[in-house]
C-alpha cells in the first residue's frame, strides 16, 4: 500500500539543494551549477515560485521551483506550450515571444525524493520595471517600446493565446529591443481552456473582476496590456510620474486606482497629460475600470488613430506636439451695398484768371453731349471748382440779368445828375 506523498519542500530546502547542484545526471540540468554574484546565488522569488539562474554546458538556464505542490493541469500547460513553440518556430524563426520552457518531472533531489520544476530559457535583458526606471522621459525610446508592445499583443492575439499574468517583472526587453515574456504558469490556449490556472495575475495589473472570479480566456490580457501601454507612454512625456507613483511593486497604477477610477491623484495627473494619446488611453482605461471585464477594449484600440488628410504632416516630418485646432471663423455679418463714389472732377492746368468776363454755363444739351462716349473733351476754364449750388438757389442766369438792369439804371441816374 502506497503511503501519502511527502510534504512539499520549503524555500530553504530548495535553496540548499540548488547550491549543492542536486540535479539529474542527464538532460539539460546535467552538470549545471548555480550562478553567483558577489558570493550570492542569483535567484528571484515570486509569489508562486523561486527562479534560480544556472550555468549549464549549453549556456544559461533558469530553474523555476514551485513553493506549493503544482496541479496536474500545470504540467499539461507546459507540455502544450512546448508544442506551440515548436509550431511557431517552424512558421517564422525567432517569432516565439514567450521564453522556451520545459517541464522536468525529476529536476531537484531533496531528502531522497525528486521534485518537479520548470527549466526555462534564460532571457538576457532588463525587466520592464528596470527598463522604464532607466529611460523615463526618453520620449523616442519609449514611444518605440510602445509600438513594439502593440506588436507583441497582435502576435498573441493572432495565435489565440493569452499570457495571463502580464506585469512589470514578466515582461523582459532584450538588448536589441525585442520583447520577451517569462513566467508562463497562467498561459491560456484553446487546448487548455478546460484547465483553469491557479493564479490570476498581479493585482496592480488586473481588472478587479478577474481577481474575484478567475476569468480566463483569450481576452484575459486586454486589461493588463492597456495598463502597461498607458504607463509606458505617460512616462515618455512625464518622467516625474515614476518618483511620484512607483512603489517597487507596480509601474504607476495600483489596485486602488482601478477600484476608484478618476478619483485618485494618478488619474488626475494622466488626464492632464500634455500627450493627446495618453489622455485618450487614460479615458479607455477609465471606462474599462467602470465596466465589466467582458467590455475591456480589444488590442486594436491601443493603436493611435490614423491621421486625417487635413491633419497629416508633410512627408519626412514627425509631429512631436499636438496640432492645435483651426480657429473658428467669426459669424458672417451682412455687408451693405457699396455706395457709388461721386464723380471726380478732372484736374486741369491753371490758366490766367479773367477778371471781368464770366462765361455762361453751357446749356444742358451741350453737357449731355460732352458726357457721351466719343464726345470731344471740353474743359471749363475756371481757376477753382465751382461749389455745388444749394437746393432752392435760383438759377444763375436771372441773377445776372437783374444785376445788369440795375447797373443801367444807375448809369442813367448818374448821367442825369451830370447834366
């Protein structure tokens, strides 16, 4: 009769076994030793596993030892991932984004028993957290990183796969800028749809509903992907966000921010960002927090909107600041019809004044002939313009006749006096 299985080893037991290189003598772990820096083992401890960096005959490896007894579904998950990796590599060399991983049933020997672990490819490069801390405010670099991040999401979506735990320490950036994903315990594929993972992701990157009910399908990454995209682009234009909101266990957001959308200081800061794209994505994330997990926008919503023909910059130019909207034209005011300008009297050369002779004004018929097209040009020989007669003034001709009669009568009186 088989007895009950031995208790699962604790972290200290795994540390001791790894230092002693208690590995099998065949397979990838044969002859491997733990890598040290400053006399200390290179190890990283997460919520569910301890990862050790080993130096083997074919290069660096990572050994992930679990803190608790893994479920049978976890083994099936890694076996399925091996098949997916082989299929993806056959389609396009280097296209596989997650780190290569292999389930090893007898990986570490402790107290006379073999314990399972996962042997993974060692992805050289910074975690997303370290990468952003060193490059906050470098707009061009982080904008390029955001573009590559959208490419990774499109790749996952095209395969019908979800990582399940996208967060700052599970996203790695290699030296050439390629993005890789590690920690594949929560990966979802169609073959694994009936095997729900035990973990549901980091609380500072997951929708509250997923943390409550453990939802998992091909859309499981949408919320955390949006959180990362907003954080990367926000730090590109406002590096001070890192000192103000990073707490070593997040990028910028925390679970409290998701529970209180648009009601914490971080939301106010992002809503006032000088980046139009950051403000747009912040609004998307706000709506995602307020609605159910099923209504989180798909990955394509993370793509910036296409510029219209009117707003597109000339070829060879890159917009670094938002283009202001054109000014609104003032309302049209009706313009009164133009009043015809008074006729201009032609300027004529000066002529000597005639002191005694005042010629009569030409009759109206003559004036009409002068104004007609082709008429002979006749100039009135006055030394200055004659002011326009006021309305009601008697015609000039009767006045001259009366003045002449009065002059004759005066002459007659004078002649009579002389005689």
